[in-house]
C-alpha cells in the first residue's frame, strides 16, 4: 500500500477557525492513536492567533507534515473548508498529492491519524476519516 | 491616479475603443480598495445583523493588501492583475469572503488568459466563468442571499450590452444587493438564522455591489480623461 513511498506516512492537517481547537484535536488524535509522533498538525486561526482561516498557516502546516506520501486535510466549516478547496483548485502552494477529506473534524481526525500512523496511503486515510459519517450517535 | 488614458491608441494605459489593458484592471482593483475602505463600517454593520461582524474589516485588510501589491508593480496583463489580486485576497482576508472573492478574481483572470488588451465581451465572459467558480465553491445558487445575487445580474447586464455598459453592471449589482434584504439566507453563517435573516441586506452582496461600482468607476475614468 505504501510501497511507492518508501514507508513515508501520509501527513494530516487539521484546519479550524481556532488555533486552540486545531492543536487540541491534533494532540487528542495522536494520543488516542497511541502514536505520540503521529504525522498530524493543527492549522488553526490567523497568523496572529486570532479566529479565522489563513492560507499561510495552512500551507505551512501542510509542508511541515509532508513526508512525500501526500497530505490529507480536514476542516471545520465555512471559510476553513472554502480556503482549502480554493488552495486545491487554484494554487500550487500545497504539496502534491493533497486532498480535502469529507469528514467531521474531530471524529475524522481520529480515523485519519490512526490509519496514517499505521502506514495507510492517502486513499486509506481518506476512507477511514469519511467512515466517521456512518457512525450514528442516536 | 496612475497612467494617462489613450482612447483608441495602441499603446494605451487604460481603456480604449478596442478594450482594456492591465492599467485599467489595476485601477479597478484600486477603486475597489477605496470603496471597501470607505464602506467598511457599513459592511460590518450589515454583517453584525446576520453574521459575525467582521466583513468590513476583512475586506479592508484584503483589498489594502491588493493595493500594496499593485503599488509595488502592476502585472503586465489584465489576467495577471486579477490573478494576483485574487491570490492576495485568499491569503489575507481570513474569512469566507477571502476564498470566494479570491476564486472570483483568479478564475476571471485565468479565463482572460495572456491577452494584453481584452474586450468588454471577453471581460463579460470571463466574469461569468469566475462567478460560476464561486457558485461551485460555495455551493450556492441564485436567491440564496449571497454575493451571487449581486454578481450574476451584473455579469448578465454586462453581457447583454455586449460588454460595453459598465454602468448597467453596476446598477444591476446594486439592485441585486438591495433585493437580498427580502430573501432568507440559505448559505453561510446567516443560514442558521432561518427566517430571522429576512429584512437584512446580505453583506457579501453589498460588497459585491461595491466591486461592480468600482469597475464602473474605472471605466468612467477611462472614458472621461481621454
């Protein structure tokens, strides 16, 4: 599955309006996955720490976790989703391949990080995150 | 004001009978920065009624960054002016309007291609392509109480006049923006308000009308100073 990437893991970027939310979800996902050095990072808020979405913060985070096996991005809502989609559609700022996962931020992050830490490729990471929508809570 | 306008001459630095060059598009973006700066408080006030009260500040920050970029040098073609401006908006606005306006300008610019001078018809077509990209990105349609309700009528009015009547585009955008007051929001944060969003003008449609007014202003200067 990861043959072509020499064991490199897929990087995960968590995009939120809030830096605290993004960073906290990243550390929770790594902890729940039992992999302290999991390839996941938060990309929340504006460069000055305020609430919002920043292309700069997202692209820097993506470069940080890119190990050559691709980068998966999860986003919370509104401008976070739109900014990632715009970067994917128009720009060359993100590592290649990069993909926005259709998944809820918190639940999707857990599935994505567990799968990426275990060596799953980008398609497997995406499938794991997107499965979060099939789990009904009521 | 930068650059003289040479109507009908090949080496123009603005608008002409044959079309518009990079200087014209830079003037459009600067006029938009002026308008957003002037109207920032009103945009924020509209946004505080049905959104999160940051639209004026966000748009001002974005278009000031566009202005600074153009002050350092105007790209050579109309398309590259718009793509540069769009890229700047995506990276500086910080709210949903960044990727939305960024996509509008980038896709419009990309559609204009490498031409050094574009006709009004080409602009109308490219603008329409840019608006399609915005609709696709945001998943919104006409009547959802968004910027599309100002942009689409403006692009249609421009196309109907064969790309000649920038004032008609402006008027159509302003009318479209005003008419969002009676609509219920179906996209973005305002949609959570349901029926309570009725009775307030959409801030994104209001800023889109400013963008179209700035286009007409840039065109007016091109006509007026020959």
